[in-house]
C-alpha cells in the first residue's frame, strides 16, 4: 500500500513537473514571432527574410525531434531536458544582442551590410535554438511511458499534451505585454530585445525547477518498474541489442509507418487552418474582421486542448485503450465539419463559422495526441521516443504542402475549395489509421 501511494505521488509529480518544464521550451521558441514586427520596423528586415528563416527552423526542428527521439531512449530524461533548455535560454540571451554583434562584425550601425549580417546571425541562432528545442518533447515522452501504464497512457498523455498550448499561450501573453508596454513608453525600438531576454530568464528558472523536481524512471527513486511491461531488452540491453530492437520495432514496423503517414495528414489539416484560416475568413463574401479572424487560432487551440483530454479519456475508458479507433472516427468527424464550413452560405453568421472551426479543432487534436500514444504502446517504453521522433519528423514534412502547396492552390483555384480539400485530406488520414483497427493493444511480452 505504501509503495502504491508513493508511486502515485511520483507519477503525478513527474507528469505535472514535466508539463511545466516542457512549457518553458515554448517561452524560448515562440517568442521570435512577436519580435518580427519590431525587427522589421526598426531595421527594414523583409518578410521574405523572415519567411526563409522560419522555413529553415521548421525543418531543423523536425529533424531534431527525430534525432533526439533515439537519444532520449538511452539517456536520463531529467538531464536531457536540462541540457536542452539551458542552451536554448543561452541562445535567447545572445539573440537580444544580435544587433550589437552585427555592429561589431561589420563596423557599421546601419546599412545593407549591417542588416544582412544581422539576418545571418539571427538565422544561425534560431537554427541552433531549434536543434536543442528537440531536447524537449522526446525525454518527456520517455518519462510518460516509464511512469504511466499502457492502459492509462491515452488519458494521461492527452492531459500532458496540453502543455503545448499552455506554453504557447503564456509566452503570447508575456510577449504581447512586453511589446505593448515598451511601445506605450516610447521605447518601441527596444521591445524586440526584451522578447528574448525576459523569456530566457524564465527558462533559466525552469532549468533549476527541472533539476529540483524531476527524476528519471521509477527505479531512480527506489520504486519498481511498471508491471506487465517486460520487453526483449530486459535480459540483454547492450547497444547492439538496442539497435536491433529499434530496427525491428520502429523502422521495420508497418504500424509505425502507418501512424507516421496519418500524422502527416493530421498536420496538413491543422497547419492549413492555423496558417491560412484567418486569410480565408477575411476573403469570404462577407469577410470576418481581422480581429475576429485572429480569434480563430485561439478558439481552435482552446477547443483542441479540451478535445485532446476528452479523446484520451474515451480511448482508455470506452475503447479499452484502442486509441487508433478513436483517431479514425475523429478524422471522419473533422471532415464533416470542414464540408459544413464549405457549404455555409456567404451571409452565414461569423459565430457559426467560429463554432464549426472550434468543433473541428476539438476532434482534430485528439488524433494529434493519440497517434504518439499508439506508437509508444506498440514499440514499448524502450523505443517509444524513437518511434514518436520518427512520427514527429513526418508531421513537419507537412509544411511543404501547407506552405507552398496551399499558396499555389489558392492562387490557381481561390479559397472557395480550401475546406473541401482539407476534408478530403481528413478522410484519407482516417482511412489510413483505420487499417490499424484491430492491432494488438501493445508490444510488451505478456
């Protein structure tokens, strides 16, 4: 009884503290977007330059998640997080001095050479930042699969996944306040620097928080490992055996590739709505105001958080852990919502549009959270982060389609068929994951 009580305490401590720790990564990742307008105004940096930088860092982040997945399966999660967050905080401190670095290198306080050098410095710092941003999710995923039984993983992992939106939301509020207060005080030219320095200070505090509160696996605090989670590596955990295990469980596993392709389709729909939704809504026959169109992102994310937690509970309690079935059903519902958005009359109320988008977000974020849960259970706790890293890499391939692809689509066919196209993508994703309807619950030796 004492051991059970102690395990529950440590389980929830790890879940909550890793959520806080991971949200700190967003403070030193999503702040750049808020600095861009001030940087553009002060130094004349073009949107094209910003766009190139954002494309580069997106690709780098996807690759970093992939690589760090394999690292996480063999390292201590607490120190993996600490190293990643420490370096990200340091790079953000340096970013605040990028104008000074450019001035020191070029010898000019302004002019084309100064600006071009500053753009290069920012690009290098952001690329390095996103290399180490990959140290965030993978070790947290390792913690979850070591502390949460497979039958509870969907519920608790979906709850944990809200840390994404919590971190992004808090840094949005923080940086919005920083920019607003600096502009109001007549110090607008300095606002962009504090968008890096203040989040970096908070992230540094997060580093010490992780060191003090987090631990790795149950055995690191004197507790037994989870029952019924025996793997082939338990009796032979050599580097050679691990590599063979990864090849078999991840790279040669058709289930993991099916989940990865499904995640690609999920992210195409998600990024299409987040990136292009506001533009589409402002180009309707009866357009939404920029302010109201901007709310679509917030509503989509808030509904998505609720949807993730609901989908996790439904998977564990109604579908007995078969989260892939929930994913297939929810992708179908998303398609229906998107078709309904397409069929709305031109004079439909703005509120009805936002409600349908909220419902679509509610059901879309379920698969986003649950596909990694299915993968983690299939490859076991010994390769969970590696599998999720592969799936994460695939998800960021979606930017090829949602960026240039949808831009081309809108130029040639207009916005009228955006939601129809995305509904087709949702249906395809649902069909793909439905092929896993009857797979085994997990890959452990029973």
